[in-house]
């Protein structure tokens, strides 16, 4: 298994903390129904555990399944789980979503920064899984792509922090890929001292640039209700609807999400 995030793991929180700070309230609200069902919450691509920390503090006693294929990310994840006294509740899975056996009932699922890696068939399987296994009233949280598929985005600094005499920075940029609807997403991690770069790594991945409309259409067609929870976040819940209602919901999805 290739560790695409090995070099970026030490920079992950620098970008992740400012990203999740304004979204934490929406995330915890979406996960709160799990306390009524006491069914596990799944964090797909848990990274260094920022989301695990947020929901672990907000949703008491509910078990959490943290799926993370990157060994470097898992090292930080395990440290965060232990330091926040969450070890009795958090199961860490060294795998991908496709290769993980999930419980029959879910109290919630978070898949942020993940959908871009999934092929269309894998996404459709995820939507169906949520429609079948989300406990009544419970929700999933997903996000749209950070950049559009139709234009080049020049490097944007998404995080910066100072450690001693050195400054750590993380930058994102993208450009349209050869395959329509996909982008080449580039992450640049840089360490500077006295204004001079002393270390730099660059990683580019192929990414499916899903927008909110596409997420809503696909999820609604699978029998899910989609609601927008922020400019780039959506909540999904299971909806018991018939085929005709599903067609109507798909047509109205863009107004909901």
C-alpha cells in the first residue's frame, strides 16, 4: 500500500485545524443522534485524528471506528486518541473503506477529503451502504472537492505554523486532468528558515472533483436525503421513499444541497 500522505503527515494539522474549527459545530450536530442509538460512528480517512477528537468530545460514549491506510497518519492518530483518553472507544483500522467490514448499523459516518479518491462505482456503493445501514435519524457528513475541474488554481497557502526558528507551510494547487471531471491536486509542504526553503516535498494525486450538485444527485438516487451543512459540507440521511419519490427528489436535489 503506497503511503501518499507519508511526507505530509507532519503538516496535516497545520491545515486541518483551521479547516475544521468553523465546521466543528455542523459536524457535532450531525453526529449527535448517534447518542440515541449507541451505534458506531465511522471516520473514513481519519488522518491524524482531528475529527475523532471533535466527535469524541462531543458525542459521549459512542464507539468510533477510525479508518486510515497511511502508517504515518496512524501514528499521529493513535497518539491523539491516547492523549484525549479516547482509546477505550476508538478502534483504528489500517485499511481503506472498500476493504473494511463495517457494522450492520451505523450511528454516523464522516468521509471528508475522501470522495475524490473513489471511482464512481465505489461512490455508488458508499451511497447504498449509507442508505442501508444508517440508523434512523443518523447522518453521514461528506464534502465536495476543494477546487473545480474546469480551471487551474494557482498555489494557495492553506496552513502555516512556526516551530522554533523554522516556519512550516502547506500549499494546495490544482489543474484539470486529462480525464473530464478530474483534477491533478498538488500538495506542497515547505519548511523555511530566515526566508529560505530548507526542505520541501511535492505530491500530486488524481482527484475526482465532485461538486455539491453531483453529490446530491448520486446520493438522492440511492435513497438518501441530502442537506447542505456549509459551503463544502453536506449531511446525508436514510430516507424510506418509493421509486417515484426518488425521481422527484433527484430532480429537486440541487435545491436541497
